[in-house]
């Protein structure tokens, strides 16, 4: 049975069913979930039926597509409704992400939550926390003159909900993926439900993401990555911590918003840039077309639904769902639109409501205004902007784009540990590694990059997506045609060898290893310990032994905060105090979670700083 074939179940339903089990049945729950996953299912309208055995059926009724009550899951076994099957079915199904009731709350931009200052604040609850002196002291807030002007703070109910989320997240770190079974997940779901009711959608969504990734890890899903769970856990713990320490505009950002509403943006004159295929691990497929306004702002028009790469190839030649335009997505990527009554989401998506009117207009070449201005911004400034969008802990409503617009000279192919990529040189002599956006053979990415690698010396205007790394790196999405006429959507259009210039063009030597400030940074020694905690839990990290050699190496590299965090993290993992009679006391899960959170957020912040520094041109012009 594939979990995707089951309807989503509301978090409170799963939590209630698990909580109602007897202690004996809770011990059998994980085995029941695994056993149920091997059974066949069938769908009849809004009802999905699972064959528990030859004589027993389990039904999930999902009117509106979501199992919203405990009564909607019924079982035909003799122990029902107190059986383990109902809870196992809820745990096997995807968790529904239900939006809270809308409330009027102010929203505002806040400083980057991945700053080292916030890292120190996140670890302040653990005694003996080690951070850089400059980042460990926050300026004291200015006292308000009266109660009317005092900034808003979280309510007691919201603080209690955030504390419950923190405790549930800390329990996941304590147990690790191997120990975070259905009971641990149900505690997270209960905390997520409570947070949703207390108008904390950002923290609630983070908890649901952790549950989804835990289930993927335990099921052996090939798309699961430990780094994703590290990010989700750090977002959950960091957001829960900040609920109690934030106020005013920062609190509004920490609370988040249930939906990203489309807001009116008047009339827009848009110019097509390119179209990219979108294929997700969940089986969805479609396209995203990027356009730019006359003021340089970037917008997208998308069409993504279940269907995989086949749907992506088909949708590219379908009409765009925007006003009266008859353009297909690929045509829009080279043409223009005049839009009246436009609506735009915070992340730049164009709405297609009834009041939106759009007609086809003339496009612009990449070398003509207003598009040409996108390539005039220095690469280092573009990277700074893109990092605000790609940051692991960016404000969800911050908007922005992770695209870079560069003029490059191709240098040829360069081999890496995971294969090969295309090396190019951009402004300031910075070498940039251009990688394939999607390796699916049905798409044209791989073949096009391979052909371009055989044409060193070619000068192109390119669009790529920033890959945060200690050396300059992009996934290549679109480029100007090598002949200078038109553009190439590298996921759809296929270059031919005849399109390439004379292969006798001068060949520039490719550096054998990535350059840049952080190319050989020992920061990975701390990142490795942060990631090791997630699969096996706190106890496994505590048994790793002495880390003095690692901390000494980190300090020599000029990262004393990283060395201190590594020492404190491992010491906290190994610490177990005893009472007066010599009996082991419960582990300090909150203290360990604080150290782990500070380390996770610190490594992300430093990695982003190293990425930004790698794009700075050297004085000699060659990196």
C-alpha cells in the first residue's frame, strides 16, 4: 500500500486515536503501521478501504478529501473501535495541513533569522552555551513609555503551544529517526494542532513537515535526505523558541500566515524570460514560466499537478491560464503580456482570478531594456539577494528570487566526485560551476549541458538558480543561443552540434578543484555532528568519543564559535547526572536541543556567508 493512496488525515484525528490506545497497543503500533502498509487498498468515491485480512476491512471516509473526525475511520475487527488498526491507518496516511481561522494580524519584514545573534539567543536557555562574544550579547529592549505603545507579545496560550512544540521537537532529537515512531509523531501532531488553534501557522507547518520527513525516513523513501529533516527540525525548534522571545513585527513574522494571499498590483507590463519544467519527488509535474516587469521585478506563471515528467512536457505547449491570453507557456517565455487588475502573491506568483485581464504584447530580447538591466547587477550583489530567498530559515513571506543573471565564457567540462559539470567564468574572473537542473532523460538538460561543455570559449548570457555552496555554483536553466539569435530553454529546447561555434576555439584550463574562501573550510566537522544526531538520537552522538582533535582543527581555521558549539554539543549529549543514590537521572533533552539548535543555525549562517564570499572577485581578477 502506498501512503499517497490514502486520504490526508487531520493531525488531531491521528493524535486522538493514538492517545486513546492502551499502553500495550501503543507498543504494537509501529508494527501495525508496517503491516498495514503491505495490505491492498481500493477507493470508492470519498471512501478508501484497506483489507486488514481476509475477513476484516478498514475504511477511511474523507468528504472534501480529508479525514476530519475520528468517526470517519472505522474498522470491522472484534476489538473496534479500541483496536490498533484505526490508529495505524491514521499514522500511515499523510498528515493534512489545515489552515487556521483567519485573523487580523500585522505582518512585516524581520531581520534574517539565521543571523548568529539569533543563534546565540536560541541557545541561551542552555547553561554554559558557547558563542562568540560579539554575538552573545543582544541590546536590551527600550522600555515602553506606557502600555499603549508597548509592542505586542505572545499570549499565554501561544507560549504554552510553543512550549509543547519545543518539547515534541526535543523528543525527536532525543530518540532520532529510529526511535521516533508513531507515538512520538502523534505528540508532534497534537502539538501542531494546538499551535494551529492558537494562530501559530508557521510553527504548526514546521511540525507537520517534521512528521512527513520522519515517515519518509522510516519508510526508506529514496527522496528522503537527512539535511531536509535537519532543516525542518531547526525551523520547528527555532520558531517555537522565538514565540516566547519576540514582540511586535518580529512576532508577527514568527507566527506566520496560514495562506499567502494574492494582493492587487494594478496594471503590469510583462516580458517573458524563459520556461522551466517542474518535476517533484511526490509525482507532480508541470511548468513555471518566468517573466519580468518593466521595473525589473520577477514574476511566475505556473501549472503544476500530479503527472510527473510526462505532464511537464505536455503542459509546456498548453495555453497560459491568465486572462484572455492565448499564449502557451513556451511562447510566453519569449513574448510579452499586458495585464490589468493583476494580483500577485508574496513569492511573485501571478494570480488568475476572474478580474484579471491579460492580452498578448511584444516581448523583449535579453539584450534590450528592460530585461538587459537584469544582467547589469554585479554577480556578488545578485548572490546576496538570492541567499535571502534560499536561506534555510528565511522568512516565508520574504519573497525574492534565487535566480542569477550572468554573462559567462565557457571553459569546458570539469570532473567532480559526483560526476562532471560545466565550468564557466563570469564577471571578475570568478569560475562558476554550472550543473544540470534535472537528470531525467526525457528532459533536455543533460544533453544540452554536455554539448555546451564541448564548446570552450563560447560566450553566453545565462540564467541559473543559485546552489548554496562554498564555491560558486548554479543549476543552468536557460541561455542565449550560441549563434546570438534567440534564447534556449534548456529543459525543453535541444541544441544541435551545428548550433555550436567552431570547435577549434581556444580552450581555457579548468581549475581541478573549486576555489573560494570556504572551499576547504572545516565547518563540515560540526555539520556532520549535527546531522548524525537526527538518524540515531542524542545517545549515539554521546558515544562518539573525544572531539578535541576536531575542535583544534576548527579553531585553527578561525572558527572559535564552531569549535565551542561542537564541544558543548557533544558534552551535552554524553552528560547523564545521577541522584544521591547513584541512579541515572533523565537526560536533559531541553538543554541538548538548545545546543543542537544553536549548532544547526550557526552552520547554516556560516555556510551562507562562505557562499557569498566565494562570489567576490579577487584583486587579480582570477580565483
